[in-house]
């Protein structure tokens, strides 16, 4: 829930209601039924025969009435089965990733203490930053690999000694 509160994921946290719908199911009627009891419900996915909704954690006290009504009218609405569960960390990270790709997310958080000693969060968005492409990207990646290799070999001197001696052995054999 920390991510949902601090990164304004809204109903990205909380609960998921997943259902298997029949061919004659009306998504509009199902959504209206759910919104009647839980006003902030949102459609998360509608793929094939599966339909899923995001249910806000703050309205969990309304869920029993929603499930009672859903159970009474599930055949009429064209729902063959349904289940609910808490949103997983994977789903939260997937939502953050989707928002970053869309340019909505990609946040950097800086924490500072103000004069009263309370922590203040400052968010910096990377949505408008220019990304490297082509040869610039290739050189950036090459530099990163070389720096990584340098750091690794300085930590492991035995490996460095072996690699240098192997290099010179292959050169001597070729001459």
C-alpha cells in the first residue's frame, strides 16, 4: 500500500475482482451493478472472456453488499464465475511500469527534512527527458559495460591476473 499512497496509483492498490463472462454478458450492466454498491470501482482489463475490476481499499466495507448482489444476478448478467483478491506487488509494479512507458510515471523521490523535522517528499518526473538513440545509446551502453567490468575486476584481483596472463599467452602463441 506504500506505493499506492506515495505514487498516487489510486485504485492500482487495494483489491481485484476477476470474473469469467459468458458471450451474452453486458459489461455496461456489470459495471453499473458494481458502481451502485462500490462507487469508485474501475475496469482494469477486458480481455477475451475475462473481465477484471480494481476495487479501492478504502471502500472494503461495501464489498459484502456488492458480492451479495453479484451472486444474486450473476446468471442474469452473464457471469459464469468470479473471484476477488488483494492486489499483488507484481501488479503494482506492472502499473508503475506502464505509467512510466506512457510518460505518466517515472518518478524520482527525494526526501528532505523540513524545519520542524518532518520528512517532505519531492517528486521529479522523467517523462520529458530526452532518451539516447542510435550510436549515442550504443556508446552509452558500451561505457556502462566497461565501467561494470572495471569495478568487478578491481574487486576480484585473482580474476584480473588470470585474464591478463591469458591475454599474453594467446599473443605469444600467435607469434
